[in-house]
């Protein structure tokens, strides 16, 4: 991957979670893939789907029960080894974002437990 495309991908990843926003970001920067869009969707990796399911829920963190928060933290811990196997750029970006999601869920869980005392 050339440097310009790699920089574009990193900017897109840092701009927001993967999903429609990342596709829009890539389209706006003019980067083009050699793979047709129809073939890209099924190729989406399982770890990335799980990452999206976990980290897309941070806005709702305060409304989750302690059990739901504990489950999300466990899912973060289980996902980290899969992300560690990625190439350097994606590993740094996604591990950092996963760490932030996990940290938020852990903070909210601790806050809820302290409120009970």
C-alpha cells in the first residue's frame, strides 16, 4: 500500500469507527480500491464486526447494567489478541480504540458499583 493511501486509511480510521463514515471518508479523499464494492462487504473480517458491535455502544454505557458492562469488558479482552495479529498500522489504531472502549466500560462499571456502597 503506498504511503498516501496508508495515510488516508489511518485518517479515516481515526476520524470515526469503521462503518458508513469510513466509506464516506475514503470516497471523499479519492482513494480507490481494486476490489469491487460488492466483493468488499462479504470480506469484512469477523474481528472487525465484533469490534463494531462492542465499541459502537459507548454512547449508551451509562444505561447498561453491571452484567452488561462486565460482558462488554470481557468481549474487549477476548478481541484484543485477534487485533494484535493485524498489520502494524491497523493494530495500533484498533488496539488503541479498543483500549479506550474498554476503559470507558470499566469506568462506568466501577462508578455503578461505588454508587451502591
